[in-house]
C-alpha cells in the first residue's frame, strides 16, 4: 500500500501584495496542494501580503533588511526564523531581495522562485517591459530552484504567454500573473509528491515521461 507523502512545510517570502501567496493558499484550501504554510516573512512592514496571511490564520512577520549591515546578516535572520518554524521548502513570492549564500546554503535545493519571463530570457527587473521592447512573440513565467545567480536556477515549470500586437506592459503582465498563479502551486505539489530531482542544470520530474506534447506554438499563428 502506497502512503502519500505528508504535506510540505512552507515558508513564504514576500515584499508586496502577495498574489502568488494567495494562489498557494487557495490551492491548499481547494485540496489541489498538500501544504502547511508555517510562516510568511516580508522585508517590508507595509506589504499587503502580510494581512492576507493573517486573515487566513497564518503566522506572519516583518524582517526589515534595512536594519542589517549587509545581505548575509539579513539572511541569517531569515534562516533563523524559518528554521524556528521547521520550514522544509522556502517559496519566494514577489520577494524583492537577492539571497546570499547564507540562505542558499541553509536551504540548498529547497528554495523556489518565480520569474515573469521564460528563463533564461529577460532576467532581473522589468522582465515584461524587456520582452515588449525586444519584440518577442512569446514570453511567460518560470518556476525554478534558486541558486547564486539571478533568475538562472534549474527550471521546474514554465508557462508560455503570447505577446499580442496591442499589448502594453499592464495587459501582458496581467496575463502572465494569471499563469503564475497556476504554475506555482503545481511546482510546489511536484515537490511535495517527491517527484523532483535536480540533476545539474536539469530538474527531472518523475512521471513526466508519460505525458504527451500538446503541439508547437507559433505567433503569429500559421493559417
């Protein structure tokens, strides 16, 4: 008899409104994700995501990066708070701070992040604006394991979003965010089900070989 893996113990790092945090909370409530959010941390006391967490009875706190002399000292405080709640997987959800080796080494292979582009394209800030300025036909979002580089860790899940002729930054960002809210809970569920294995730059997903490709995407469409 197969025993289902237990819920994954999450620590969520935010800096803003926490819409991806809400997507994770909703996936847990809907039974689509077996997870226990042990702690939400923001580096900004005014972050709206803190109130989202508290409304759902999730412990939430602020660790202000400005009171620390450097990134390593700040990350030591993050590690201590997360470990005090026995966090297994750290989820960055709009967390606008680069993590130092202190944090990465403490949770090596156990930190996820999401980026509003198809990595490795358009790393860093303003990824949606970068894609529009470049004239790309497709962009999207990527969930990946965090490493020392900027948005360049092993890729777990990606979603493709076409760029439409009349798109501005706000319209394109809204469609990308909708896909983020779908794929982030999926990536966490794959981790919780113990289906992910990091092999160098490649994340191998157990059971993925049984899936069939849905076809090639072309933009503009070939008639």
